[in-house]
C-alpha cells in the first residue's frame, strides 16, 4: 500500500485539469463541435491537427518552466489563463467569422495548456518517489483520459442536450464553453490551496538572463545525449500511430449518416457512448495497467500493452463494415477499444518517465511529450484526407495496418527489468 495518502487529494484533479483543455483544443471535442457547425471532414482533421503544435514545440520553452518560478506557480497561473481563453471562445462561436476566430483562441489555449502540462508532469515527479510514481501512473493516466472522455462524453452530451432544447447549435456550444470556463476557475481555486509545496520545487538559477539561457542550452542538449535516444524517439513517434488517426475520425464516423458509411448517431448519443461505457472501460484499463506495471515492471508488460493499444482497433473495423443499429453493440465496441487504450497507454507514460529520469527530468519529460504530440499531429493531419479517398471501411483497415510499425519497434527496447516494480516493504 502507498503510505502517503496525500497524493490522492491532488493527482486526480490535477490530471483531469491537464487532460480537459487538450481534448477541447486538439481532439474529439473540437472535431465534434466543428462537425456540428458544418465544417468538412478534411478541414476539421487538418486544422485541428495543427492545434497539436503547442504540445509538439513545448520542449523549446520547457526549460524556462523548469528554472523560472515554481511548478506550483505555473500550474495555477495557467489554469486561470485557460479559463479566460475558454470564455473568449464562448463569446466567438455565435459570430459569422467563428471558424478562424475560435481556431486562433484555441491555439492560445493550447499554449497555456502545454505549459500547464510541463509544470504538472514536473510537479508529479518532484512530489512523489519512484515507487509512488509507478503506482499512481495508472491513476493519473486514468484521470487524464477521464478528462478526455468527459470532453468527448459529458460535455458533448451537454451540448447535444442544449442543441435539442434550444434548437440553436451555436448557442448550445457557446454555453458549453462557458461551463468549461467556470470549471477551470474552480480548478484554479482548489489547487491554489491543496497542492503541496515540495522542497525540491524551486528555481534552478538566480534568474539572470545569462544563467537562464545557459541552463536552457545545457538542458536541451543533454536530452539528445541520452543513451538510446534514436530508438526512444522512434518509439514515441510510432507507439500511437493508429490511434493518432482513429481519434480524429471516431466522432465524424459516429455522427455521419449511414448512407455515407457512418453510424448516424446524434450529438447526445455520441457523448453518451464516450461518457458512460467508455469512461468505465477506460478507468478499468488505466487502473489495471498501473497496478500491473507496479507489480511486474514496465519491461514485463511492454508487449502485452503494445498489443492492447493496437488490436482493439478491430472494434471500429467491425462497426464500419457491419454498421450495427444496436446502440448496445456500438457501446461494447467502443468499450473494448477504450479498455485496450487505457491499459496500453500505461506503458507509454511509464516509458516517458523512465527515459526522462535524471537531473533535468521536468524538461526532458516535456521533450518526450513533445515527440508524443508530434506523433499525434502528423498522422492526424492526413486522417480526413485518407478517409475521404477510401471511405470509412478501408480507412479502419489502414488503421490496423498502422499497428505493424508500433509492434516492430518493441523488440529493440532497452528497459531496466526492475523499473516500475513496487519496492517491497522491509
């Protein structure tokens, strides 16, 4: 058992706050919104994939987060800025020029969220010892994904409900963004008082410009001098290759009419699929993955978890070829994919922590997540184009083919066989 119970008071809320703006800006929430507002699949996938850019380039300013102010200060400040950005989007949705205007604000929210990620992940590594990090990796990934599924589920359900009861799609999504903004005000207030103050959460230099830039250069260069850096980058880019394209097209597939290959669900139904059964499946997958990793270690579980994150894509292949009308079958298929993702993503997160470990772990972890975002951004940009060329059925066959590069890199991974194992009590 974890002796220190205090992490339970802030890890769930911190990682929920980390995941929510990510899904709003760069994944299914924004794709669902723009789909309902009449934007084409090709434009949706291309422009929302570009919104990944803040997470891709965040390593370039991660050393500044590491050496200026404390991680705690960055966390609460970014949560307040995210709230302001969400409020701005809410005001802009009803405008005639909503597409370009909201994309611009979502871009700003993305930079604030990426900065929040740097600080939160660094804070996690400073506030917990290695055995606690291993134990809570499943918990943090679960609440991160719960946030994503809340964006895809709960808040989409709210938007869908408002669509039906107001008859005004833009108003419905505007109100939903106001609700999100209010939630981030609550996160700001809660974390301002609840987050602990680790002694190691300090600035790294005296604050002079010369010291800051010198530290920046050393920190960034030291990452690319790590042993096994090339293989690590390949792994970070390829592990979620199929998922990167699937996540962009899942909501359009569920929403599109059946006569063009979709399932013809309503906005509210799409939210229900991800916000209920999907949440339960993901929670179980993430928790099981974290517990498994803490008992046997990352090296033992890397193969099962890599298979778990790729093979469940068969569920979407089934949906696209048979187009079931049963809402229960659709929920089961999504649950299978979400459980597999929750379980398999544990290895990805744990490997990033493992590879980033060292003197500059906060900045190095941020660089890892930058490659993670790049691995989502580039495939996602062409997902809509591929789907428009070949249709949903052959698109999901392509998703399964993308499992090959993911699995091909696993045999070459060099991981300490004891890493991630829970230290037995003396």
